C-alpha cells in the first residue's frame, strides 16, 4: 500500500501547486481538503466563513481530513489551519509523510497580494494579520510535519526534495 504524502503550512505556501506537481511526478491522486469542502457545500470557503462561521468550517474540515486519512496513495493538500487541530494532525501523521512547506511572512504577502479568497486575511492590516498568525502557527506546523521543506524553492526542486524524503522514509506501509 502506498502511504500518503500530506502538505501543510501557511496560506500561500504552495500546498496545492506543489501537491499537483508531486501527484503528477509520482502518478498519485491529488486531493485538496479545501476543494473537497467547497464541492460538498457547493460554495466557496469565503462564503462558508461569511454565512456559517469558522467553527462550522472547522467541523467540515475535520470530517474531510479524517476521510482522506483513511485512503491510500494520495497527495493531500491541507488548508492552512487544518493541522492546528491536534486530532487532524494526529490522523494526518498516521496516514503518511507530513511535509511542512515553510514560507516567510514577506513571501506570503507578496504571493497573496490582492487575494480575496482567504477570509482570515481580509483585514485592513494584512501584514499584521500574517505576522500574528505566523507567530502562533509556525511551531504547530513544524510539530505536525515529519520534515520541513523550504516553500520558496522552485516547485520542481521542492517536489524532488519531497520525493527523496518519501523514498527514504518509508513510502509503503
Ligand atoms: C485557512 C487556510 C485556507 C482555508 C481557510 C482557512 C487557515 O486554506 O482552509 O481559508 O486557517 O489558514 P489555504 O491554506 O489553502 O489558503
């Protein structure tokens, strides 16, 4: 059985972009937990937050993470808040290799300039929002990940590093 590879990290770190490239490289199926949630609810994450609130979103996220963790041979891109819940972090660490894609606040701000799809960053002072969240979250991402990969590497380089780690650290169960 092929263990999953899970990508975690801050909004804008490239979990979906790297995840898709990794899935193509390994010929695995790619799954984005946010996309599954949007499909189930029939609407965008920002609308779910606005109409039903963050706790409702986090419950959906927990269910989706649990379901994806029960499958095999997947590349899973998680939402930036998923691994902050210890229950999610535990099921993801059991399902395969968890990679923390580490990015600086500066790079996040550059990549997400003009973005309106992240409700947690829809504040007048986006820079303060990113810095505050990053300070709180970085230790949790690092603890959830089995390994850390620099998210500012070109996508192909990040993919090769992750493949190397996966091959070395037990791609099979
Ligand atoms: C969130 C990150 C988002 C999405 C939601 C909450 C977070 O996913 O799950 O807006 O708490 O960091 P991305 O990391 O894919 O942007």
